[in-house]
C-alpha cells in the first residue's frame, strides 16, 4: 500500500496564513520527535492539525505551489 508523506523543503512560515502555519507546525512537530524521518505521514498531519479536510488540502496545495512542502509517495 502506498503511503503519502509530506516533506518539508523549506522551514519557513513567511507570508503563510494561519491554516498553512498549522500544517507546517504539525510537520515540524513530527520531524522533531523523529529526527531520522524524511517526512511526516499525510494522515497524521491531517489529524494533528485539527483542520477540516477541505481547508487542509487547499492549504497544502498552496504550500506545494510555493515550494515549501512536497507530497511524495513512499
């Protein structure tokens, strides 16, 4: 089964909205707890952010366009 992982390409929240910041903070929290990890599982970040799925995926798409995160299949 393929698993999607959010990889943090640039560790910045400059010009990010509150929803985007929550996603970045959830990814940072996961990576700090597991230093050897390459990225954070998409499902876990969605759960930890506490956002509705529509808002989460919209903000994630904006973060991808700006080159801050990348969603890869592991």
